[in-house]
C-alpha cells in the first residue's frame, strides 16, 4: 500500500496532495467547481486502486470572504454604503468558509461513493507530541476504513502573527516534526513526513517550476529540481493572487520535504488528470528528490559519452572467453526470473496507462508481458530463450575461411614456409536500436548483442517506459563489473536521438524497428549505416494440391496463435480451384470459428459476401485478416511481391542488400576480420617470387 499526500493536497499510498487556493478558486475568488470536481474524481480513482490518499486543502478564507461580503452588503444602510467599507475579518472568513468548503467536498465525494472526513489543525498544535501521535492515529484509522481525510489549517483560531515568521524553524520541523508550519504547503510537507508518505503532490496554477516567469516564452519547465544547480538561478514572480504562499512557498516546502526523504511533485491543478499522470509515471511537473544531485552526472552525460562507454565495455566483453559470455546470458536469465514480480508490476502499470489513454488493442497486446505461446509466463519464456542462445556455438571468432599463401621462389626452386590467412567473425562494435512498444524486444535485442560481443544503445517506445526501465536495470545488474553495466545504454528521451545519429565515428550500425516514416527519417539523418526494414504483411498461400486438414491447421495457427505479432498471417491467398471444391469455405469456417473477422479482396469479397478492406496492404495485428483468390502459385507470388513483405521476430528485418538481408539474428550483428600468421616472411619487392593460394578451410 502506497501513501500519497495532495495539497490542495492529496496523500496517497500514503500519497499526499496539496491543493492551492488558486487551483480551487476562479479569478473572481469564487470556487472553481470543475477543477474541484476533477480533483475529487481523481481521488476516487486512487481510492479505488487502494492508494491511501490525504488531502490538504485551501480555499476556506476566500470562500468565506465571498459569503461575508454579500452578508455585509445586505446588512449595510445607505449611509454605510457612502463610506469606505472595510473587508470582513479574516478569521471570521475562515470560520464561515471552512464550513462551506467542507460541505462542498462532502457533496462531491458523496456523488462518487467516497466518504471523507475533516480535520482542522493549528500551527501550535504540532508542538505537542501527544497531539501529533493522536493525529497520526486518527488519520491511519480513517484510511484503514477507506475514508479520505481532508485537512486544513484552522485559520479561525490560528495564533500565527505573520505568514513567514517561522521559516527559520522549517528544517527542524521537517526533520523531526518539532517545529511549526507557515501555510498549507508546509503543512502538507509536515504531514507527509509525519505519516511516512511515499509521495507529496503540490498542485499549482502552473505546470511546475520554471526557470523564469511562466508567461515568458524563454522560460523553460524544470523537470528535476537540483538545489546546487537551480538555487539562486530562478526568479519567482508575485505570490499567489489569493493564497499566502505562491510558488515560493511550494518550493520551500518541496525542498525541505525532499531533503527529509519524501519525494515531491509540483504540477498543475488545472489538468483534470494531473495526479493520475504523476502516478502513472508520466513526465509532468517538477520533481524534488533528495538524491537528485546524484543524477546530475547521468543527466549531463551526453550522447557521445554513452556511446563511447558502450564501445569500451564491448571491447572488454569481446576479450572474455566463450564460456564467460555464456555465463552472462545465464545470469541474466536467472535475474529475470528472480525479478518476475517487480517486472510484472511495472509492465502492468504501462498496460494500464495505455488502456486509459485509449491506445489500440494490438499495441496493448504487444506491450503486455503475458503468457506466451506455450501458456508460459512471458518472463519464463524469455529466460528459456536466453538459455537456448547461450547453448549455441559461440559466433564470435569463428573461423570462416583459412588460406595458406605459398611463396614459390623461382631462383632457388624452393617452396618457402607459407603464410596462413584466416577470415574470422567479429562484432560490429556499437549498435543503436530504436524499437517499438514491445518490452520483450529489449530482452531479445540485449541478449543477441551480448552473444555477438557488441555494445548496445536502446531507445524503446514511450508506452513501455516503465517496463523498459526495470528490464534494463535487471539485465545490466547481471553484467559483471569487469565488463561494465554501461555495455547496454538505455536512451530515455527522443531528444537524444539526433545527437546519437551524428556519432558515425563511434556507433557502427543503426537498426530502426518501426514505421516506414521512422526508418526513412533515420536514414536521412545520419551517416551511420542503417539496417532498415519496411513495413508489410505476412501471407499464407494454399494451393489446390494442398492437404486441407494440414492447410487448416497451418492457417489457423498462423493467424490465431499470436495475432499481435508482426509475423502473424494478415492475408490468406487460396487457389481458385478451392472455390468449387469447397476448400475456401472450409478455411473461412475454421477461421470464423476461432473468432477471426474476415475481409475480402475483390474476388473473395464477392464469393464469400464479406466486406473489402480499406487497403490490401493492411496489418491488422488482431483477430482479423484479408482473404483473396488467385489463379495459381505464380499469381500468389506476384501478389505477395506487390502487397507484402515477410516479417518475423528478430533484431530487425533488413530489406537492404548490404550488409545483412532478411531476418537478422546473431550472425547479422557480426562482420569479419582477417588474421595473417607467418614466420618472418617479407615482400622484398616480390623479387623472383610467385604466390599460390591453398584453401585450408575444409582440409
């Protein structure tokens, strides 16, 4: 169970969220019911997902002021209206507004079948250890009952004399809760620490912390706050139009909470899904974390450093014996199985985010690490594949050809000792692989790179961000220190790709796995050789001479076994004679019985009374396919050449002619080098010497 605190604030898991006055009120000071409703809906969703959420809210004073201004106007005489009117007392506003805002929360949550509870605190209360102990007990009791605690400062009876007079106590307060808070942001931070929250979310009227005024187009959103980098380099604007703190107060509270061990996100409360996005791992808002200063080196590591590190590690990998490289793969297989639960959690989070975003079912199917073909756990299946790869003959250093060069000295009629020239397989060096939202591809590609002795840089789809991150960590943690974990680098931002594509002196091959547009863009953006592939659809042809029982098994398996795979059958071609013999109807019936939706080419659509597809060049990646009738096998081949290309599961499918072509496995990640062995022979101007060559490869 995680706790979050939100200010205007919610705490969950415990997560805590804090909602600022500017978030829950409009420009005229009245409540922003839409934003408040969206906030409650997010909390309801978190509550449903078993997060423990605490809300620290603002808005009572503003709401009370609206009520009392109206009451003051009603009770004023005409003579009173001719005089300057003082605003209502702030503490009176707080007393009236607190009742109103809590009634509103109760109404909204009631409509969502969520129960809420109100707790009012003052700064002086927190000086009492027994009070803090009892407050914690009460909140935990409420959360155990799935009740959402809503906490606010009791401004009506607060003894604070000035908003910031207690600032010098903040560090102590956040470290051991012995001090006091100065606004609802610091209250949220204090509660997050007191309750051991896993996350504190501070909601603001802007997306996060900017390098300058948010209205300035030159200002940039700071994704991660690092004190030694950003302190003193940020210009804060005016404080909140309604609340006491504004961004200055939020940053102060966030810095201190983060130093004490509670991660903090400042993000926009105007986004109706901002809190959910934070918990899904989306890159939103500004993160405060006590270890952020340790990330500077990683963040500042450029594309060249990453690529150079991969090359250095690959050279150490190549120097290992075949058995040592084999052991690395076996260790990775064991590590994947040992971390199966945490991998599953991260993968399920990616899948849930994709489903919530309304992504296509075919993409979600590729994203999910669910049981594979033999109903095994996908991690078990991947681990098994790694062990099979490890047991294969070592592809590196394999002698492909041996030639003995004989020096026939004419002058002395003597056959001199020969030179032996060996052609051997050798790693390419450093590979850059850009692949789609398939986390299992990361494991497959990494294992092939290790087996072939190559360094590797990976950029996966953003939809699989969490899955890729945990898989990368598990794999690199299993790589021994004398090789180096930076053998495999994970590129996390699309912005890094252009810099990597400029490194033709370090990166040896780029393999893009994605759309034609992606492949074309990369080819046009780099001097590095690109092993490109085109998109396409896979065809199965059934001839008139085929055994129909065998044909039906093959056709159904090709479509149904894993329809989301890029090597699943997307088009079924049948010989024209199978129309009259009934074979076409048999095949169609078998597919329909498995839930496959059929579309027809011009001939089959009329024969089977099925709709034509939008395009004959369509990859369904689901339980659907196109059926068409052809005259013979030659017509089927022509159709395939026109409408499709064969795709199967490897590092990539090369449609170029150099260096590799077709499915690319370990061998496609190797090149050749030549080794010349001799005993002191010299050319000496080729005086009186002729050369003959003898192939020793098969001798």
